[in-house]
C-alpha cells in the first residue's frame, strides 16, 4: 500500500555505526547491568532463605514461597490466556478490508504500524496482564492456605445453617475467584473490543451496521460471561449478609443480618440472581440470533431490578416496617448478634455479679484493716513510671538502656512465696557508645547485659535516697539479693525489644562483655545467625544491607556470624506470618536463660453475626507507643483467640511456638498448612508455665466489647441504658484509656489471692464507677482466663473522681508546694482499684521527681475508701488512717507508722537533735561536691542523740516500773487487811 505518511524526500544522511569496541563495551555494560539486577533479586531471596534456615523454620519459607509462586503462575497464566485468546479470536474474526471508509482509512496507519510486530504486541500485552494478575494472586496466599486446609468450627450460623468455616475460610476464596473472573472478563472484553474496532469489526462513525456478526457474537459471549458472574455474585452476596458490616444506632458497628436484610435484601438477592442468570442466557443466545435486542432488554431489566428490588424495596421496608417498631423487629437479630459476638471473643462465660460498692458489713475499721492486708498485694512500684529510676540506678554504662515501660512478673521471695516483681532487661543503646563507627556499632557493642528486678509492693527501707525500688536482682553483672532473685542465668542479651540493628559476632573482632571483675572481651559462642565465611553469603548481605564493608572487611573471618531481625515480636511474626502478635513481649528467666515471652493470636473477620473491632484502636491506651503496638495481619477482626505462646531466647534467638488453645479451629487450620511449626502444649515446661500470663491486648479487646456486650437482653441492649465505657487514665493528661493492671488480688468469690489482670468501667458519659473487671492471669490456675465482672449497684466514685478528690486534699497541696520549693515535681503512679468488703479500695503511689535525684522516687501513698481519702508517707499509715485504726490494732509488719512519740522532755529534745543531725547529713550529701566531712560529723551527732534518747527512755521505764510495783504491793496488803477484817 502507498506510504501515506508523507515523509521527507531529500537525500538520505548516512549515520555512522558505532565501532566494534564501542558495541562490545555497550553490550558488556548491558550484560553487567542485567547480572547486577539479577544478583540484587537473588540477594534478597538468598538472605531470607538463610535466615529461616538458621532458625529451623525453612518449611515456613518454602511453603509460603511455593504457594506464592504457584498462585502467581496459575492465575497469571489464566489471565494471560484469557486475554490472549480473546485478542487472537478478535483478530481472527476481523472482516475483509475491501471497502475502506474514512474511519478505517484513519486507522490504517495503526494497522500498518502494528502488522510487523503483531506477535510481539500480543505477547507483550498478555505478559503484562499476566504479571499483574499473578502478582495480585500471590498476595492472596493466606486465603488459599485457609481454604485448602480449612477445619470445621463445629458451629453453624443461625440464618443459613452453614458451618462458620464456610464464612471464615471458603467465602473469602470464592470472592477472590469471582473478582479474578470479573477482572479477566472485563480485560478480555476491552481488548477484544479494541481489536474489533482496529480491524473494522466495530464501527463508531461509519454508516450501516455498527458491528459485524462475528464481533457481535464474540462480544455477546463475553458480556454473557460477565452477567453470569454477576449472577454468582448475587448468590454469594446472600451468604455475605451474615458477615456484612453496617451502622446500627443500638451498637454502632454491626455485623450480620438485621430485619431488613432477612426480609428484603435476602429475597432481593435471590430474585436478582435469577434475573441475571436469564440475562446471561440471552447474551449467549446472540450467537444464534445475531441481534442485541433481547440481551439489551434483559440487561436493562437487570439494572432496573437492582435499583428497585435491591435498593428501593429494602429502603421502603426499613422506613415503613422497621422504624415504627424497630426495637421489636430487631430484637431476634440483636439476640443473634449478642450470642455470636460473646462467643467469638471468648466473653460468653463471664461471671457477672452485682456488687453494692459500699461497705455495710459489721466489724468496723478493725475488720476492714485486717481484710485489706489479705485482699491484695498492692503494687506500689508502677512499671510505667519507674523506668527512669532503673535507668539512673542500674544503667551502669551509658550504652545500656531499659524500656520506657517495665514489665510485671512473679518470682519467689525470701519466704519462698510468689511476689509481684517489676523487671527490665538492660539492653544495648547505640546512641550511648563513646565513639560511633562501623566497627563499634556492629562488632564491639553487640549485646545488652542482665535483667534487673525489684519488688513490686515495697521500696527499699535502707536505700538512700528514700523511695528507691527494693532491687532483688541488680548490678553488672546482676546478682540476687537476700530478698529474692531470679537465680543464675546467662546474662548476655543479643535479642531484645530495643535491639534493631545487625551485629556481626564470633569472628576475629572481639566484643565488649563483663564478668565479676569488670569489663572483658568475648566472642559469641551461640549457633544463632548466618555464617559469613562463605563469600557468596558475604556478597549477598553486602547487597541486601547496603553495606559494602561486609564484603571486604578484615573484621570478618572464620566463625563470623551476622545477627539481624532481633526483636522478639519481629522474629515471631516472621516465623509465623499467620499470627497476630501482642504488643508487649516480656522477659523471664527460665532454665537459666532470659526468655522473651510473646503472646500470639489467631484471628478472622469472617465469624457470622459477630461485631467487628479494630485491633489498633481497641488495644490503644495511655501506655501505647510504637514498641507496644499490636502487630496485626488484619486490623479489623470479629474472632480472636490467644492460641499460641511463643518464646525467644535472648542469647541465641531461638524461637519456640507452643500450642495454647488446642480447640481453636483457626490454629488447627494453620497447623495443617505449616505442619511441625507449633509444638504441643505438653512441651511447655513447668518453669516456663510459672511465667505465662493472660495477655494484655486480648484483655483490652475483650473489655472494649464488654462495654456493650455485658448486656444479654436484646431490649436493654437496644436502649443502651446500661452501656459502659473504659475511663480515661486519670494519671495522664492525653485523654487515652486507662491501661489494665497486673495485680495479685482476691475477688469476692475467691478464697486466696491470684495473679490477675484488672480494669474499671464507668457508665457511658458519667464519671462514677460502673463496673470492675478481673481476669485470672495465672497460667497455672485452674480458673485461668475466667472473667469476673462486678456490676456496681450504688453511686461509687470513679477513677477520675478519686483522682480529683486526692488532688484537692490539703496534704497533697502542701506536698506539691514543698516539692516545687526544691525544684521537684509530683508524678502519679497507677491508680489501683481493689474490691474490699462490698466497697472499693483505691490505692495510688505518688512519686517525686527532681532536685538532687532527677528520677521518680516513691514518697507518698494516696488511699481512698468510701468517703475517706488520705495521703500519707507509707501504705501502712494510709490504710490506718482511712480505716481509722490505731497503731496498737495494726498487725505487725504492715509497713505502718511507728509508736507514738514519748512525752519525756529529755527524749523529745534528744529526738529533735537526732532529726536535726539527720537533716544535716542529707544536706551534706546534696552539696556539689558532696561534703563527706560534714556528713561524718552529722552521723556522729545522730548516733549521740539516739543514744541519749534510748537512755532517757530506759530510765523513765525503770522509774515507772518501780512506781507501779509499790502501789500494787500496798493494794495487795490492803486487800489482805480487808479480807482478814
């Protein structure tokens, strides 16, 4: 055909070809660039494989990789084949180009341009859509594994009577297949229409028929497939109503069918399914009828039906049937939602009891004071406040650090009994290294050292300054005290919450370490990490980490191993990518090693009728930060179980997954997909079991649901009259929810104290106390996981009100005033709430921070019970004051106040001198530099004053004894005289 391009006709300019050397250089550079790209891709794959193999979880890597590759190729090929066949078929069905219209003449240049490259264009288009579809399908590997390995729940939904597994495992996969089918059909339809248009099968502006018979038949079939898929979508939508989310004023977030769904949407979806199926048949019939008339009418009827039946009719039902009597209409469906939600979140067995909240028992203050001693072990050391004190007193080196919020665990005390203990691991802090460089950052300073522990209920009576924690494990290296300890253990911490950089250990370059006599050097002896003795490995990590020094550094040699992915949550999440990870990993000494204990959850958002919750929102509180946030595979869920307890060894990074909830069908499904990754519950040792506890994030999710779902009556639930809310943390000004507190305590129906997790509720929109929630958190307890709810039946002050009452106490005002005078400030600790003899006892430790000790020290304790609020130096004094008990009635050893001072003037003077001497000693210590000479003189004066007071007291006691003996003799004599008379 003639060239219609109209190009230049002048003499051709001969362009010189590049020389052979230039061509060779360009080719070499191209090959090197391709090889470099391939090696970068290989490095990422290879380093991942090496990491999983080092942890003995290579099956997780291989299963995940094979699944992704399989889905990529299968769905990529299906998409490419579907689009490619339709392009080929449209080209094959093109009409002859004998009669050329103006429209076709304008398209001729494009046909001529494509003609020599038709095969390549076809290959490029199909490859592109295949790659996109394959990549999208590879991301659905979790849905595939759940579908192919699904285990029945043994529970059926109340509407369709299908097993919950259908909604959790099957329906998501069917929906993915449906969306893939829609995508393949639409892309095929677009591609076929473009080819038909390019080659004349479709005409837009030409007179006569707009489409050839072949194009009409081809496109009709594709449209028929699309409408048939729409029919399938309508059918699946019927089941989707059971897990559909909607807004409902009675609950806010609603999941499942309501009256309008069951009585309008459900029949509408069935009718639309039938109409779509008929419409699809009409499109297929175009192959024989060669006319668009009937399918177009059918398609229009389907669209009109979707508007009228699927939209307008449900709106009419809602407006005229439901709204006039919504409570009665929705009651059966609310009941289904309540039952499903409570079961899906494990709150259906909650023990709920009414609780007056006001003490009305006999016995008075003496009984209350006695009961207060046995009801709970009041944790005065707040793990969210005391971290700077740990940092100041136990950091030891600038390049170590403690987490901003410490953890609460249980260890044996000196008496052999469990005591609540605040613990923190001394981890590496790179910003504190004296000289920052690549060798120091990654070879010399490689690990933290030791775990520090302190009693949770008391401070050190002999500490200076006063109010310091009573450490049971301290020092560098750490060692236990007479008051308890964690035993002998390996203290190097190579894996921790703050350890997010890589380290290279075990090679020629030595690491900084410690022993009893001080600093020393060491070389890592563990089997963790990946060996760098292989040059391929070194090159792969140099590329993967962007660190070329790894390839040629002399600090790397035989035995060198690289440690990375070192935080406990990160390691567990990578070896079990199907788990949701609790935000708080906590340390425990088990079998002579520091073990990080990580709680993990199985979740789904496909539990019918169960309301959904957003994990990121429901687990947030005043202590949440980036380090304590839940690691969720899916953020919106409506089913959760703490099915796995995981441990990470702080020295060698070993990850162990233990089955915890053996009845969970989601866990069983994942165990089928990844066999051998989760060890049976029987493998949990007794020593590890002592440190397992109920997880905080699950507790926070459950308490959020219980603000509404403690109500089981649908009428009351609908009215919302008994709705609760989680109160704001009164000790923080950020407005976030109060965190739950671990505490050893006894609930009213329990005989003894149990390690528990507790929280409070207030009525919705009101500050008074609405309920108290406790859950048995001790893994060894037969009642582990039992939720106890005390519904308050009288007007009791809530946490915010108690805090306000305490802030207004004159003693607090004076204390704050005195602190400000010493350039210090007040810091409130956790406000603990404990049920006590039908009332609630509030206890809050108060810390001072500033002055010579710029870290929190426990100085006061606030206690509130009933209408009494007191603010004293010690817990014992505060309990005495709030219950009105004298010191003689107080049981020994409760940390209360001393005996009343003597009235002897000599003793008074001596005690005043002792007080002055003590203050002089403190003043000497606060001087900069400290005046040790003055301190020594003050100590001598103090000893002299106390000796004088003791002698005067002994003399007074002797004189009193003589005076008492003489009248007693006379009385006896007088009695004899009277008797004799």
